C-alpha cells in the first residue's frame, strides 16, 4: 500500500467506524437463540423470495432501459444534456416516499397513465408485485445510469472509431465494442442499482402497500415487525444482510473473475 | 383551565400507537403518552415506564372510509367482500387493524385486503387518493377529512376503541404532565374531542 497521510488515515478510520458500529450493534444485539426459528419461519422465506425477485427484476429493467439512456446522455452536449441529466438523477435526491406519491400520480387509478389503463382495461397497478418492482426501479435505476455514463465518458473513442473504419455499423459497434468495454462500469452500476432496490422501502410501501407474498419485501416486513416483534425484525435484517453479501461476493467472482 | 403557564408550550410527537410505544420501550423520553388502545398502554405499565394508573380520555369507533360521493355504493361491512372491490385495511399489529379485524369477525365478513397498511393514516390516504374503494378507519379520521366520506358501521358490529393517557416516569415536567392530562379530561378537552369525531370518556 502506498503511504497515506496520518490525518487521512484517522478520518478514514472514523468513517469506517461510523458504519461498522450500527452493524456491530445489529450482530451483538441479535437474539441468536431465535435466529433459527426466524430463518425457517415461512414468512421469512416469503418476504425474502419477493425481495430477491423484485430487486432482480428492477435491476434487469434498469439494465435494458438504463444502458441506452446512459449512452444517449453521454453523446449529448450543452444545455439539453444538463437538463436530461438532472431529470435522470432526480429520483436519487427525491425522498422515496415522495417518489411513491409521484408514482401514484402517474400510474395510480387516477394517475396520468394509470387512469387510462384502469378505464380501458380495468387494470390497476397499485398493490401488485408489479408496483413494487416499479417503485424499486424508479428509485434504483439512476445509480446504474450514472455509473454507466461515467464509464462511457472515460472510454477511449479510438476503439469505436477503429471499428467503424473497418466497416462496422452502429449496432455492431455498440454490441461488439462499446458494451464489452463497459463491462466493469455496467457491473458496478448494476450492483449499486440492485443494492438500492433491495433496500427500497419508502416508495414501495407508499405505491405498492404492504401484503405478505405480494408487496411485502424484506425492508417492509422489517418495519412491520419492528413495532411488534423487535427481535424478529433484527433477525430478518441480518438474514437480508447475509443474503446480499453472499450474492455480491458470488456475482463479483463470476462477473469480474474473467477480467 | 388550570395553569396556562404550565401547559402553554407543548411539544407533540404524533405517530401510530405501536410506533410511539416501541420508541418508549427502546428508551425515548416523554412527559405524557396517549394511546389508541389499552394493550400498548399495558405493555408500558408492565415495563415499569408509567407513573400511576392510565386514564381513558376518549372513545373512538370505526367507520368505513370511501372516496367522496361513495362511487361504489358501499353501505355496510358485507359490501366490502364484494369481488373486484379494492379494500385496504390496517395491519392487525396496529390498533386500527386489530379493531377492524374484530368488527369484520363480528359481522361474519371475510375481506381480501389489497394492502395491510402499517398506519391507519395509510388506509385513509389510499382511499382519499382513489387507489382503494374502501377502508376501515376511525370515525375521527373521517369527520374533518374533505376527500373521503364515512359509512356508518352499526353498534352491534362496531368496536369501541378506548384511548388512554398516562404520565411517564421519564417525565421532566411532572406538574405540566398532570396539568395537561387534567385539561384533556376536562369539559373543555371533551368539547375539542367531540368536535373532531371522538366520544367523550
């Protein structure tokens, strides 16, 4: 390791302590004798399954829509780019509950698009698993877009130019040159996006509500349990923590191992 | 009205009963605690956080909240079981949800809830914004709310909620705490409570 000035090491230590202490509290105060019962409880499995499904679906949607959005953003210049960029990052600064209300106003039964869906097809999005996925996508996609856009901006344009000079079309350049070069950026963006989706609470409970097996993701279940069975809430939190760590480590090896 | 100097400056911290009692059990300090049931109050008493006996200061009953104008024509609890109707309830772990479950049981009605809200205000907002066709809330939630209408639930099916209030051992202003409770249970307090849909104790 290269030398780091002592004051910076002190600050880094303080920073590390600040987020390790709550984690230590969670682990030390956990009712380990009840952990086994918590893990095997059917409600735990239901909430965990739903959380994994929703967060992975949100990440998949964010990949399909977010990578092209990042590409367009990176090719824009001047004022339009600034405006579009601000709009894209808006969900990051919006309090999630406000995001949930905004989703209502767009996709609710009386919303801009939702009223049409409801009147024409009798379709209601709120209170469904789709609503939970949408809430998570809304809040988490900006993390992917920002990471991928940063990756595109730091690409050496000569690779794409070379491919074009050799006769590759736009789509071919994107699929065979740009995308593979972006792999690290897409990976880190997807991880950020997925983690944010997994922890999403405010927009989900506002837009999708709370129903076990349909919209009750682990963070929502933790919130419900916290007020009646705080011990169960701690166990559930630890389970989510362990599962996310396992997936993160597993995916990192698999995805980045080849690099 | 007693000594206005003591109760002239009051800091309120409003939240669902279950939230407030969880906060107190985890060590939060306050002078007075008021709850929407007696069970959470009992928990605090058992934990030794209260001073003296809690008092019932008001009663509340349930009503069915529907969007303004009652577009789905809901008239009683049985209507809530209608297929295709979007009904939102409070989670049974919070007082309003527990009472709603009791009322539905009394009426012998099984409802497929679209969501079990973690606060009664969540039920109200989902009806008010039109996402839900109906929800069960307190009468006091409806009385002064312009975006929802209330459908009365007959006494035989209804549940009467006891609202309790107590001075806490962590009180820093004990005299003020007692003066505030005296005010709440006084005739003046009852007038305010009646105007907001509660029943006097």
